[in-house]
C-alpha cells in the first residue's frame, strides 16, 4: 500500500535555535501538507519551547533531558516517532511549496530506496547549490565527501544541470527522508560523532545492507547553513576530520582500512599545512587533535568496524563512488565541477 503525507513526520532538531524556528518553521508548516511536524528539543535554555507552545500548539514537542547532539538527539527522537517515514530537517531550512510530494512519490515508486534528499540550494543565493548536500552526496576512495554541485568549497550555480533523480552515496542530514524502520535497523546515527559526517556513515551502512539512497531534484529546499557552527570553526574542523577518519575505518573492509587511514594521514597533513599558510593555526591544531582522538579511541572503532562487517550483505555500487582522489582532482588538476568527474556523470 502506498504511503501518504500522513505517514510522514518532519522532525526538526532544535538546540537554542528560537531565531531559526521563528524564521523558517512557518514555511515548513505552510508547505508540508498533511505531514506531522515535530520538534525534538535538545534541552534548550532559550525560549524555544515556550515560544512553540504559545504560537504553534499543533507542533509536536519531544523535550530531551540534555543536549545529545545531532546524532543522539535524532536517535532518541526517532525512537519516539510512529510514522513509517521521517524527514530529518535542519531548523535553518526554508521549504518550497509541495516540496514533500516528489520525495514521497520517489519512496513509493521504489521500495528499495531507504533514504532520499531534495535539491538543496543556498538560502542567501538561491541560484547556487548549498554546501551541505547540493544535488546529492558522493565520496572518493579516501573518504572525502563531496556533492553533485559542490566540490570542497566550490559551489556551482544551479542551472538545471543536475535535475535528474539518481542514486547517490549519501543524502544530506539537512533534509533527508528516511524509512523509520531502516533508520532503526541500521543502528541509527553514530552517537560518538555528536555531529558532522553522521549521515554519510548512516548511508554507507544502508548501502551495505542492500538498500539504496537517492536524490530527487524535483523537490527543492533552501538551506541557510552553518547555523550552529561556522564553516571556519575549529570545533567543526575537529569533528569533520575525526569523524571522517572513523567513518572510513569502520566501513572499510580488509586491508583497505589500513591503506586508506595511512593515505588520510598524508592528505590531512597537507590540509593542515594549508591552514598554516592561511594563518588559521587553530584549525591546523584541530586536525592534529582529530587524529589523536581517533587513534585513542581505536578499541571502540574496531568494535564498530566488526559490527558493521557482520551486518554487511552488499557492496556499494561503483556509480556512487569516485574511484580516485578528489584532493588530486581538485587541487592538482583544477577540476571544480561535478560534471568534470566523468565516471559519475548522469
């Protein structure tokens, strides 16, 4: 039986984000049809909860005991949701009219799809793809994520060049529709990540379980971005590099894990040198701390790697992985557009 809008819960994680809720929640309420809207609050200390109760009493509230981060907050919140489909939606996302319809249609048309995302463009520059998701996420052989429409910091203009729905390696946590049972059965988000890279890790596990991840550009949302941490924040740098190492290690098999981590040690070192030349000493130190944090937690990551290996039933198809180094392609060959990666073209 086909699922309907009433089978969807749009779950917005909030932590002291009343300013985002005031600005962006009205579009979600106006454009989400019969979907349920639920705010999962990570023990905010601002007036978020009181404001929601006073101004939007129909919005469901799930108030957590403390700040569990992006990962823990959603893991707990989705356990408390009963609908078969859930949309993880950042509080700084503005939705477009009927945005939910194409995503629902895609999920109904292909039962093997566990998760999907819309096209994500910049709220400040709507003609440009947004960093966190663009038109679907991919990854290279060394664990560096990128998007159809965004390589490293280069975001392309949206000229309709990526309007085709297709499988992708990962769907953005800024706006991801996922089957609730697949989220739970795959283990949810890695709690130790706290934030950043968690949706990529989740999608990697979904592919290994024989499920698919897609992008549906017929749906479009606008993302402000950097709502919690700025792009230049040393904390964000630390989380991205530590979680990137862990994600690569726990999802790789055989000798590939050691080879990839050794390669990342060199490539991340080059990134650190680049920060030094820019005078961003805190970000350089954040990369060093990230590596030490990963190595010091190796016992836990080994356990998670074994668990992932035991649950693996399928290989990730080549069409969603760039079989090369994005660092070399971007910095040495000067390729700045997804369309220049020939093996991944639509």
